[in-house]
């Protein structure tokens, strides 16, 4: 029978994987080496002995993909595009080190452009909403999100879903996440990796929002 991974297992791996070998982790979780390697690849994590190999799991890691695209855009002088990508990483990533690097790039873009990342009122509103969320003012963030009339790629709906989930407003979180997935199916993958939705992922009625098979 395949290993079943809990949220507690995932949190442990995110915190300690780099300090353990693959075999040590496999023994701790009573999993085979292949199961352990596959789980680490899905989470985009590396162990002390370099497992899994570099690049594993990238296709299932939208935040890392956005980060790498942001670096390319920044190197090409496309500051608006880079700011949008780094903002998405800050908003969605549950890896503190990755989010911190994205924030550093956003600060650099602000210095290079002489102010907040450009991109129009809507882009500025999203950046400010993410800022408010990250400093814990969920009400201010939600007010900015709800004031938006357009949301073509579902970014604002996704952020609203996250804010509602953090406040334990289950029905509102589910409805907002549904809109986000409808507008951009990649939000389904992002939500699968997002710890803000850990409680919702455990409920089979919402499995379809995360691309999980209903049991």
C-alpha cells in the first residue's frame, strides 16, 4: 500500500529535510526510498545527501516556476512582468526562504523604478493587498481584493480564498477558490501546495478544487 502523507509529515519535511539523508527520512516515515524521493520531489525539497536530483518536482511547483520566470524577466529589464511574478511567489509560497528572496527582488525593482512596481492601479492594488496579508492585516487585504472589478487570471479570487481560509470562513474560502480555479486552472496546483488550504484539502467534498481524487 502506498504511503499516506499527513500535513504533519509535510511540515516536518519542509523544516528538516535538508538536515537528514534520504534513507533516514524513509526509515522515520516507514516509506520506501522511492516513495520518499517522490514525496520530496513533489514538495521541491532536497535532503542532506542531495536527493532528489535537481529539477525534480519543478513541473508541480508553480511558485518555483514563477520565481525563475521572474529572474529572467528582471534580467531582461522587464520590471513590470518581474514584479507580477515575484508578487505571486510572495502571495502563494509556503517556503519562507523563497518568499524572502522574492521580496528582496521586489524591493530592488522598487528602487530601480523609483517607486512601487508599475503596472496600473490593479497591479498596485494586488501588491498592496499581498503586503497587508503578509503583515497580518487580513481585513485591509480583503478590502483591497473585494474592491477589484476585474480578475482575469483569478489572482484576486485566489488571494481572497486564502484570506477567508486563514479566518476559518470555510464557505467563503471554497467559493473564492472555485472562482480562482475557473479563471486559471493552474491555481488548482498552487492551492494543492498552499498550507493556507490544508484544512480544506482534508475534506473530500472539496477534493476537486485541488485535483485530488474523491475517496
